[in-house]
C-alpha cells in the first residue's frame, strides 16, 4: 500500500515545470493556533459546531471556476500565469493553446471525465503505466485537455475546444463565489476522490470508496452499493441526517446509492425545498446533505451544459438561508464539487492510499486500463463557510493524521472530520489518511460575516 507522499506530489509539480503559488511541501501555521486533530482543536469544534451542511456541486476544476479571481495566495492562472496545452499531444513542439478568460456561462460540449479520459488529460494517454506512476518515473503533465476535447468533439475545432476546457471565469462572472472567497476559507489543494466521473466520486465522498465502480453504471440507480457509508453510520449513532434531493427524479439522490438506506431510511430523503424551510425555521438535522439538480439546461449544479450563474444562485440561496436562520451560530457549511469534470487545472493530482483492494477496468480506443484507486482526481474548488471560519483564509496543504506527513485535502477529508466531530470510526484506509479541517474552526464567533451574498448576473452561453 503506497501512501500519498509529499515527495511524489512535489516531484510531479516540478517535473511539469508548471507555476504554482507556493511550495506545498509544508503545512502553514494554523490560523487559530490549533493543530489539526488535536484534543484542543476537536473539543473546540465539538463545542461550536452542531450542524453540518454538505453541498456537492458538479464538475468544475479549481482553475476553471477560480482561475480569474485575483486574490493573494490563490494558486490559479491569474496569479501564477497562464499555461498551455499542445493541440496534439504527439506533437509537443507543435501548436499550443492556453488558459484564458472565458466569456460564456455554459459549456455545451461536456468534457470527458471518465477514468480513461482523465488519464489522457493528465498523462496524454488512455492507459498509462501504473507502476511507473507509483514509482514516480511517469508524472502527470496535465497537457492533454485540449487534445482530448478535440478527440471527443472533432467537429468543433481546437480553438473552441481550448475555450471550453482551458477557459476560466472572471471576477465579474463569479461575484457570489468571490464573496465566499473574501468572507470565508478557500482550499488551494483539495482534490476529488478518484480521477473519474460523478457517481463513483459521490460514492467515495460519502463512504470512502466507490467499491470498485469507475463509471456511472446501473448500480447507482438501484441502490446496488452495499458498503458502509456516512448515512448508515449516522443512523447507527443516532445522528440525525437528511439528504435534501434536488435531482427532480432525473437521478437517484446520493443516499439512495446504498442498499442500507433504501431498506431503512428512505424517510430521510426529502425535496430540496425542505432545506430552505428547515434552515429558516431552525429545524436542520445534524447532517444536511444537498443534491443540486443536474445535468443540463436549467439545472443548478454547474455541470455542463448547466450554467455557472445558476449554480451561484443555488449557492447563494443555501448560504443565505443558513446565514439568516437560527442555526448560523453553530453550523459548518462545506461547499465543494464532486469532481473536476474534464476541465483543465495546472496542478497535477497526487498519489493516495488506496480506498480498498478493489480495481476497475475500462477500455478506450482499443486500450485496456485497470485502475487501483491509488491516486486522486482533479483539483476542485472547496470552501469552508461558518461563523467561526477565518475571513479570506487560503488553506494550503493538510496533515496526514496517520503518518504526520504533508497531505493534500480531498473528498474523504469530510468523512474524517465528521468522524472527529461525532466520534465515528474511519470507513476506509483512505479516510484514515485524510487531513481534517477541524483546526479551521475558531474559538470566537465572527460578527463581520455578510448577511447576504452578492447575486450573480447572467452572461452569454457557449454556442
């Protein structure tokens, strides 16, 4: 079992000769003096936080959503410089197209975010050598995004392909998100659980493993997953929870991935509208898990071809409801994505402790690849929103609670932190090695938090 080492992460960064805002091989001094996972930090979190609101939006990379936000410390193109991808990965000295400001709200051509698609985007090939990846002789360069988009959509041309997958939003286009960055805490190095699509990542986020699933297969629609999960665990420990479902029947809400929930807890799944009632009335459970709508026109998860502006409206509604309700003083909101969706990011993804001993095999363009769930997916925007989170703080690397080493944050950091909050056992080895963020909850409630977030404005769609 190979842990995600700092050397592997930094080695991959250096090998690509890509810019990054700071050297991530050290953990910054904690903003309140608490050491992550220490008794003092955990005791403070338990005293302050009685409700957790966990929102997973869809399919945006860190650079895609935050790339044009000029704030000190953000590791993004506007701060560290634009980077380029070759039009054809087999011709590295040929034509290139670069990151740039994006001027459209919706991306009509959904980028490839399958396991093999991520492979091509990260390594320039569908079936990279796993042994070479693990021993560091093959490192991700994140140079395949433009070429993969043209392979998926050959009729659109490389210029539009680059605009779709290399573009980033300007500050004027993401005012709600900018408010969150300025008012709360943003994670610089938070990655999705696996380099693959939506449902396996949502399963891994909520159970610490996708149980060998690497595609959005039928198991997710028939409650076919049998592993322990945060919903089942919460029930067993008398922790109240609700999955607020905004899928509108188009998909199964995430809690219904699991056989245990379908058998015993379907009453805990209610329409998304109930969240706003419960937030304003002070009726939120200890864990609120929100599924936005997905994944096309007039949906609010940000998944292409849904609009980023619609996703910001949903985000604003959630945060404003909690902020204006009686639970604000004891609530932690964790806003993140399920995965990076095939959008470019300049920071390569680290290795990771395997989620379990299972694997997933996929064939693409006549090449067969087997994934062992031993590295993370793309870097994704993630925010900690609370009356106790530090204002405008940029959190960099975390600490592996088992080894004490420097570790990137990832989706399973939520499970590990909830375990500290509610005295839960780790669900998988990946969870055991995930950094926690309890130390980002301060000892004193802030009084300078905005009552409402800035609303977004519509801007043109990609056509």
